[in-house]
C-alpha cells in the first residue's frame, strides 16, 4: 500500500522504476528460515529487469531495516546485526539464534510476534533491551525497547510503523506470517476485531485461516480455484509466479484443470501436472530411466549440465574454436558436472590439445 503523501514527494521516474516501486510498496521484506543452518533476510526482490544503479537509487529512497542490537535477551548477553540492502544470509549451527533473530526482526517491523513472545532471562542486574534502526527519506531513526517484567511486555514506538508495505515471514515449519498495513495497522478503538497479523500454520496456508467462526483467509486451494475460474488479474499474477518457479525453460509450470479429489468433498483442487500412465519396462540403472520417455531428458544430468554439454559438443565439432569460448564452456562444465563424469574424458583431451597448439 502506498502512502499518498509519500507518493507526492516522489520525483518523475521511468516505467521500470515505477513498476519496481509499485511492487516494493506491496512487498517490503521477505524473511525465510530454511532450518538447515541458514536463514535469509531478503529485501525487495521483484524480478523486474532494472539496472543495478536504478536498484541502488530506489533502495536508498525507501525505508529499510538496517540493524538490530539486543542486550540481555536471546542466546547471548549482547548480539548485534548490521543488515545490507536487498539480501542477507545468516549461517551457523542449529541453536545459535538464527530463527530468534528473524523473530525479532519481524517484531521490529510489525510490532507483533509471529510465534512465542521473546521473554528475557531473569537477571535483576540486567536491563533487557531490543534496539533497531531504519533508514528513511527523512534520515535514519531508531527505537530502543525495554522489557517490563510486571506486564511481561516490550515497549512499543507509538505511531504508524515506518515500513509502508507488506512483510512476509516464511518459517522453517512451512508456515507463514504476513503483516499488511492495509489490514493489520488499525487503532484498537477504531477496529478492535482486526488481527494484529496473519499467522498461518502449514495446513492453514492450504486450507484457510480462521479466527473462531470468522474466516480470515480462504487458503491457497480455494483462492487458486476462484482465481482460475474468474480469469482476472489475480490469476494472471499466479501464472507468472508459477512460470518464474519453473525448473527450466523446457519445463514450464502452468495451471492445469481444476479437479475434484473426492466425491464427498465439494472442493475444486488446482493442478500443475498432468499424470500419464506408462507401461512397465525393464530400464536398468537410474540413468536409463532419466533418458527414457518417462523423464524425457536428453542426458541423465541436470539441466545446467545438459546445456553445458550441448555447448561443449558444438565446440568439439569446430576445427578452430574460439579459445575464450572454450574457457567459458569449460567453466560451465566444472560448475555442473561431477569430477567422475564420463564426458570429462572426451572434453579434457580436446581442451588439452587446443592448449598445446597455442
């Protein structure tokens, strides 16, 4: 959502910049917890083709979470985090506090807790505090929140949260937390029934989120089916998302026909694949299966390896290939083939012969 006053202050921009800004206003920050030793803070990835200089200029204009500073709360007495624009990776062993930092970042952005509220350790000589800093058009500003043990609550900065767009937190258990200023930022005396945020468990992502008897979200299954039947802008956005998630240009993901899974459940389910039945045949090893009609791969390798080998075979057929192109393709092969791949025998001999002929 866009602040009208903020929109008036913006200077003239190119169509690409306006498209990027429109997307940024809807989705400000993505946080993802992989659970395998890494966590990601990803800021404003829109997929729009713009120059690095344009991205740098736009991110300098928009408010972003820049730092967290924690005292006497969490796994260490003191913990600080300085964030870079766009993407940040947090790596380390389990139990060191990666998910904890994402929880605190979510709270700093939304003033709500996605999971359990963070309660500091009891130490009468310590003053637990969480400080965060934003960069904004009007200059950097921050807030330091202290913990009140009587009410077991963290002090909140009054006024509208500085992040103007949606915040999405993808959690390790498959759940999602979503904060939308258009739906979640309301004074309690004006809209007391508004949820502070949308906290989805795994099944609620698919089947919908309810608060008592009230439905807050229909869930992906029902929404997808509804969008597909309507054929409007939401459905067109869905098809573009699926296309971006496709494993390769040759294997595009696209919505299939809506189908009923059970006669006892009157719900249309979306599909993205078409199931085909193949007759049984003895294939041998796994490579033979990958190149069979079941998987229909040209080579029993990854798509990247297949493309690299195709480029290498083209060079092998040339009498005097360009040496810079040979080095480029050699790099592609090294990045995609295993050290014991049988193609190395053929390629290495050709590459070495070219090197000797220089």
